[in-house]
C-alpha cells in the first residue's frame, strides 16, 4: 500500500505572529489613509465604495488588535511552538 507522505502538515510556528499581525495592521492603516487622500478625486459612486471599504478595514483593525493581544498573551504564557 502506497504511503501518502506529501500531505504532512507543517509544525505550528507562532513565534513571529505578533510581528506579522502588527505589519498587517500598519498596512491596513496606511491603506485607509491612502483611500482618504484619494477620495477628493473620486466620483460619488467611488466615494461610497471607498467609504464602505474603509469601514471594513476599520473592523479588520479591531480584529487585528484583538488577535495581537491574544498572541502576545500566548507568548507571555510560554507558548513557544
């Protein structure tokens, strides 16, 4: 019987999750700022789309902050894998 070795999972490496999440958070903030800068040149329809997207980005920011806190707590509590 042939073994299915190509489906091995990678070990869970969370050692840099806080940093990755912080980078994603910063990128999202920059995207909001860039969108706000471009809104002055947008049509009414584009403005509506930009505002809706920025609202979703704001929601993502809250989720990033919560996840960063969770990951930082895990790191402090000895999760090293």
